[in-house]
C-alpha cells in the first residue's frame, strides 16, 4: 500500500526533519506538509491523504484532532509528540486518533506505527492482572505461563507477561527464552520510549504471547525504580489486551506498586497444609485497605487434591473468602512439558491442569467482556 501522508508540524525545524524521513521512503509519499494547522484544514483535502501526522504538542490539540477527523474522515490520524504520557495518549485515542508516535521518528518507527495503528489501533482497554503470593513456591509461574497461552489462544488477542520478580524471576527459563533485553533495560530506558519502541524489549513466545523477562542477576534489584516500573506498566497497557505481572513473594515495593496499578490481583497459594491457608487469610487482610478489594482481589489455590468444585467450596469456607479457582497437583505433567520444551496445556490438552487453566481463562475473558478488571 502506498501511504499518502500529510504532515502537520508547528515546529519549523521538526517539520523539515520529519519531511526528509518521509521523502526518503520508497513506500511513502509526502502528499503535503504544513506548519500552520489552519492551512492544512483549509487546503489539505485536495491532496486526499490517507495518513495524517498531527502535531499534538499544542494547547488546543484535542480540538484540532476533532476538526481533522471531521475534515478527513477517510484518513487515519496519528498524533505526534515529543514525550509519551499515558493519560494524554489515552485522551487522544478516545477522541478518535488511531495512535500516538514519539518525534523525531525514524522511517522504521513511522512504518511500524502506520502498520500497527491502521490495522489494530492502539490498545486502550487492557486487562491488567498481578499475580501475588504470600510465600515462594506457590506454582505462580506455571499458572501465569499457561494462563497467558490460554488467553492468547482463546481470544486471538495480544497477551503480555512482565516478569517483575526482580531477584528470582524465571519466566525466561520456563519459556526457554534468551532475551536481548530485560525489565532492567526497559525500566532504565522507559522515559525515552514510545509504546512501539517498548515492544522490542519484549521477547516473543509466539504470535500472541510476549514476555518482558526478569533481570539477569539478583544484584539488579536495586536498579529498577518503582516510578519507572509504574511507567512501564502504563505503557505496556497500550500494547496488550491482557497483561499478566509476576511479582516477588510477599509484600514489598514492587508487588505493592504492581497490584495498585492492576485491575485484578490474584493471590496464589499452594495447598500444602494449614499454613498456606493462614498466609492467604493474612494477605487478604492487608488488601482490605482497598475499598473495592472484594472486586479486585481473587484467590487461587494450586496443588489441590481432589481438584473439584467441592474442594473449591471447602477452601472458600476455610479462608472466609470466595476462591476463584483451584489448580490440581500436576508436577509430573509440568516437568515433562518443560523437558520437552512445551507448555503443559499443549502436552496434555485434556488434563485436569489444562481444564482448570482454561476455566480460569474463561472467567477472565468474561470479566473483561463485562467491563470489570481493566487496569
């Protein structure tokens, strides 16, 4: 497809710089360029552009956007700005823009923005979930990995995993990935990135599931700042329909920040005696500080035998709180899958583990469809 681009940029130097990027591209045509938005509105229709790059670094950006949408209904309008801000970007998307691009941009950035935003738009209805465990060895990583695969397969949507267990995250090992970048590099650079640039820091598992892997050594724990982590989560929401965040065990700045920014927090505990029940109850007591904690906090028990509705009912009675799902003891299936470089869901798709994961995925999808759980 030949892209006929109209560039509207109020900064004269940027107008020249960005024009050169477009003019050097064989598959793009700079149909028109304007430093004055009123001139673009008055004269631009004769050029019949199918892409408009609209400078959003002006006080009346929203009003301008609406005027351009009315004047050029056939064109995809991508707002451009020198800095990415979640709330501001969301406002532009809700007002009708197809996407948001950081400037100055390269040809590759522009091509990717046009390809992505004219096909799927920018994701603004992401369901963000943090998976918290009172203590380690809860089966949380197995749950997240298989759940992400189930969500991607069932919905056809993009699913992201952020491994925010900064010392002992092993999502890369679980998926047998060798990432070029990790959460350390992503949070280090996030202030200078756009969502499309952030995507390259994630490692693809398949065409639906991507992982931002954990730090390569435990010593990096102090190099991931909480404000940058929060910015990273906000930006990732524009990339994925479902975003699953793995956090370290226990209450700490990382797990608290991720939970606060999520629409849903899953308290995951392995059933291995009465202590785990007590730990789940104590965790719930802390989350009670949220006014809406009953809507935002769900409980999942793993290694439940027998894994059925009766066990789920008994666990709910034991902790005095509804249990969202129970997952069976499937150590052998998970180990065999790992040895073969597969997911347990793929190795034994009709196993009790697969059924319980698919059940939870279905619950999450229905919550998203009814507007609950959005971060």
